[in-house]
C-alpha cells in the first residue's frame, strides 16, 4: 500500500481528469474519508511511504518482491 500525507493526497486528487477514478467530487470525498480513517489499509498490508523520491519507492518495492 502506497501512502501519502493528507496535503499530498488533496493535491493529487485535484489533478485527475473527470474520466479517471478520483476525478469526480463524490469519489474524492470517498477517497479522503478512506485516507482519514485508514480503512483502506488492510491488516497485514505492507505500507510504503510514497512521499519518498520515486526511485526510493521503486527500490523498496523491488526489495520486497525479491525477498
């Protein structure tokens, strides 16, 4: 599970076109609610900080899948 802070989530939700998931206000409200309550992070999920540079996130994922 890639996670970001609330401010980053708001910025990213402002960017998608209306024809992509998260592009409609109702979807953005749903996503923000899931983020706030952490309901979308299931027990046993591997949480990866997506605030890091992309190369670091990729390295973490590659390390996880190779171990």
